[in-house]
C-alpha cells in the first residue's frame, strides 16, 4: 500500500510540475516575442508587396 501512495504523489508532482513548466515557457515566449511599431509596419508592407506581386503574376498567367 505504501508503494502505491508514493507512486500517486510522484505522479501528481509530475503533472503539476509539467503544468507549471509549460506555463512558464508560454509566458517567456509571450514576453520575448514583442515587436515594435516599425517592425509591424515593415511586415505589413512586405505582405502587401507580396500580394501585389502574386496578383501581377496571376494576371500574366491568365
């Protein structure tokens, strides 16, 4: 019986620990992945340019 109780508590520790580690990893990624307004503008412009180029290529193909 004692072995089962130890196994259950160990499993609970693993599950709770994994949840905490996952939460910390997500928080770290969220705070590390910030962009500036200049980066956002550059990304938007590049996307717009790619769409325009794709539309031009599609029009040339017919």
